[in-house]
């Protein structure tokens, strides 16, 4: 791997959570979302030689993501109502604006998520990695949908408190 590709991969690793959140906000189908994100990653690596290092890499990657999302939406537009180009542009701008402020919080969240064990980890994985609704989770784990919703709320509260503790210890705001 040459230095240029190595640098592209390093920067992509840092930008990927923000780009993924943007793609997720527009592409609701779990499988299609993964496909679009892979297409973005490939486009970022392939076009890295055109990246201007005086500009924000996250902003540049979001521009590529915006184009890839646009291509995806044009492919599926005939099947259902989807966002127009202006709305997608607004979303990309919004994600770019908050990415710098949110980066430490995302790191804290990752640490807090690693601390989850047992049922809490399982419920989070089913809800947020597999994009299942509480009713489907309830069926999978033998709980009621109401119990799953309450458990997820307690887990979110626990994660928020964990992030706030870590932010306070680091001297930042959560």
C-alpha cells in the first residue's frame, strides 16, 4: 500500500462515522445503506489524489457521499417518494457542520458501548446494528415490546451518563 492510499484510508477511518450517519439519514434500507457506504468508500479512495488538504476531509467525503446518495436515489426514485437534491444538500451541510463538535462524543460513545454487557449489548445490537423495531426485538429475545422499549430507554440513559462522565473527565462538554 503506497503512502497516498495509506493516508486516504486513515482519513476515511476518521470521517466514516459522520459519512455513515449522513447516508443513514437518507437511505433507510439497511442493505442499500451498506452498499451506498461501500460505494462512497471506494470513491473516496479512488479520487483521493484530487483531495485538497487545505479543506476539511469530512466535508470533501460528505460531498462524495452526497453524489453517491444522489445516484442511489435516482436508481430507486421511480419506486417511491425520496428526498430531492436540495434536501440532500442541506443534510450533507448539516452533518459537516456538526462533525467537528461531535467527534469526541463519538469516541466516548464507542468506549461506553464497549462497556455494555449481556442483555444490554444484545438489545443495542438488535436495535441499532440490525435496525430492528422493539416488537421484532421482543419476539427475538422473549420479552414484550414495552419491556424492550423501556430497557432501550434505560440503556440510552446509561450511555448518555457515561458520555457525560467521560466528557467531564476530559474537560469537554457532552
